[in-house]
C-alpha cells in the first residue's frame, strides 16, 4: 500500500520562524447562551481539559483553570485554597467586566483576556483560540503569553533520519521543529508532537517529567517550560488516588494444602496454634503455626516455592474449615485437641455475634 508523505511544516526563512505552523482562517461562531458549564472568560464548553485545565465552578462563576492563569490583568492575591487557585472571586468578576468589550483577534468575539507580552504588540485573544492558532502561553514565572508572530521557537540543530516518528504516539512528525513538533534540546534525537508531550507532562508532573529518550531533566524541563508546556507541581498521576494501594496490603491467609483451623484460612492470632506466619522470602504466602507443624518458638518460615520444604499451594481437598463427609465439626475439633493436648480453639471472630445464654 502506498504510504502517505510525512507531515511537513511550510518552509520559512530564519527571520520568519516565529510564524505559525498552520494558519486557519478566523472561525465564525455564535456566542452560546451562558450556561453552568460554559467558561465566562473564553465562552467555550467543548475544550480539551489537557488544553484549558479544569473547569472551576463556584459562587456563580465558571472559568477554566488556564484561562484564569493567563488573564493579563488578573493576579493571585489569596492563598491557594482561597477562590480558584488563589484568584479571589471579586477580582475575577472585575476582570470579566474589564474584558467584556475586548474582541479576540482570532475569533472576533468579545471577552478576550490574554494579551501578547511582546513589546508594542496589541494582539489579544481567548486562551483556547490562541492554542488553536499557534500562540504560546508559559506556565512559570509571570505566566506570559505570546501571539503566533512573537512566540518563542526552538533553535536546535537536529537532523532527522527519513521519516521520524513521535516517541510517544509513533506517528510521523514534521521535518523540522515548529509549533506542533518539538525536539529534546539535550540529545536532539527525541522528537514528539506538542499534544503528546503535553499529555505526558500532565501525567508525569514535575518530579518525573523528563526526555523520553535520553532521560535528561533540567535542560529538557527548562526548554519545555519556555515553549509553553504545562508541567504541574504535584505527584504523578499514577501516585494519586491510591493507584498502588493494593501493593501495600499484607498477605493475610493460610495457604497450607489442608488448613486445620475450624474458623477458616483468614483467622490470624498473635500467639498460639493459629498464629499466621508469612514466608520470609516472598511474603506472598502464609500458614498457621499448627497447619505446617511449626514450633512455638519459630520466628520465620519459608513457603514451598522459596525453599521446597514449606507449604504447597492450597488445593481443593477437605480441610477443617470444611469437615469431610460423615464427620461433624465437633468430632474434628475433638480430634485436633486430642492430637495436640495444649491446643486452644481460635477466639471468636469479631464478625460473629456470640450466642446469648438461655
């Protein structure tokens, strides 16, 4: 099958490399009726959260996180827990009044709050409009924004071998660095799409974000910050919401081929025959002291997988948690006590209510 040619940025002389990689015509759209889910700064409700951030709703206000950070005259005057990320509600309302009559230079609608910080440039735009047009908004220091004409560009001497794929999505990137295609400044061999490296930055966060190829951190992060990649200062996505909570759970059952405990394999006591010992090597298998014939003074034990002499994996055979056919539970308990004179039956589980005296 014929292969499609690689994506190419339009050629541009060096002095014009600050121009956009693609210049779509201004998009005509009607202002939607303000609803609870529509941002009051950009008047959008259909934006990618990786582009505009979280939608903040409170006190009759509804604004995107990144629209707040890049509103030119809006400052964080409160603590992080006050208002929206430190932007106080009265200040947000004042900014909404200020930009009410300012037209976006891209979509031509009112409410533009982001201004190009290049000297003498008068372009203002909505944050998502600027992202679509090729503008760059930085997420460090003064949180500056630049239009497509004055945005920072990469000056990396990087040579591609044939059709170079993005290291993240494996799709072909443009032939040279541009707005949609970025390259690692440290190794000059790692190429990726802007949207792909932005997604990785949001997932990895500040402490884990690095070049996918050479693993450089300081040079790579500084360049990505300069080019408008948002790198949040928080734990990585895989560290949040208890993603690895099950890794911290301790094994808590007897894995002997025939468990002798009348209450069941989950029964565990601190001392006595129903003391539960875990394998000293893997800690992924356990046994009751009595079920594997372990002495009372033993402090460690190893399973069959680790030593070849411990307990085997549990089987479907009868155990004393399920008496064999023709044998009552009382007879099984009596047999255990007869074979081990000093044995005590396990204490009553908390989940079972003791019988009331008659």
